[in-house]
C-alpha cells in the first residue's frame, strides 16, 4: 500500500488524538531534493515557544504514533509552524512524513523545549550559528527573531551540506529575511551566510570544523578568530559535527551554557530519524 494512503487511512480510521497533543493541518509542502523538504502547519492559538526550540511531532497513522524531535524553523511570532526535514525511506516517522500533502494532519505535542535559544547565551558582539543539513532549522527561527539582533551586533549563519543543492533552503531563507518587514532592516549588513559542501566542487569546500582549524572561515569572513570576550556559538547537526565543533569552541575558550546557566556556547541534541 502507498505510504501516504496508509497515513491518510490511519487518520480516517479514527485513531484517537492522545492527551496533550495538538492535531494540526498541513498548509504547504516544498521538496528541495530527494533528501530534504520543508512543510508548514497551522499553529494552535495557545501554543507558545521561544525561537530556536524543538517540539515532538508525529502522524495519526497508528494507535501509538511514532514521535520525533523537530526544531521549529519558524520564529516565535509566526502564525504558522514550519519544519525542515530529511527523508529516510526506512525511518519510523520520515518514511511516512515525506509523503504528506496539504490538508493532511500532523500531531504535535504541546510542550516545546531546547537549548538553542537566546536566553541560554550571554550577550556578545558576534554569534556563530553552526549547522549541517537540517540542523539549520532552529537558526531559521532565530535569524527571523528581532531579539537575536538586539542581543548581537553580527549574526553568522554557517551551513555545511554534502551537495550544493542541499543549501537551497538556507539561501532562500536568508534572502527572505533581508526583505522581511519585521527584521529585514535589522538583518541588513549584520546577518552573514557562510556555506560549504563536502562532496562536490563548490566555492567553499570542506567541513566547517576543518575550515575553522585552518582559519579559512575567519579569513573568508574578514573577522578575527573566536574569543570568549566577543563571540558566542550555537551548534546543531550530526553527532560527529556536534562533538567536533564543541571541542573546537572549548579550545577557543568558550564555555557551554544552558537555559538555567547562560554561557558562551550551546549545543542542540535533538534529532529526527
């Protein structure tokens, strides 16, 4: 049976919506590659979150739905909720999620959480947002939030992907931010987008950690190396990327923070399939 049909039939079969869960409607779906897509859903009137947080989502296709943590890619002021997702053919959730269409139902638990929020960082001159693949999602939220520009003079968003086509979401996002009526003026001249790829020829090739170690990241941007006096960091990506980037930031003298103890860098450890 087609997986999307299974999803719709599951919903139509009357599986109950669990307590503490919103049942929201898909409003748009956009596929970027055979591995990446974004979708938006309606936002419950009572749902509140801080830009950069994640939430657990699932599908109404089983008596006990599978839930996975997804960073909310839309800012806290948005009227809808946006997600940026990978596609995994045998993923417990994403093998079905990648087939959703406008009008389908998404289940979303009511409590958002996460460490990639402005509250977890001390104020600084410059904030680096290090991401790989769909790890850009929480930063898609943060670069659209005026509070980010109130707290930092310069915002550097980095994204490393395997292929150039996988950078499209981030490039479109940054272009939209520059024209956004709420944050566009704040972002002009202050939001910088640094892209690299690892598996094909591109203007900048290599893992972000290698580009930091070699100093190319800083020379390309025309900024001094990271120091705890002026710089802050946020990290979201694969487990290996989190580990290596965290070690580098600690080598620069930065200290990991949390919601209850703000410091100079934070790490997100929520993943999909």
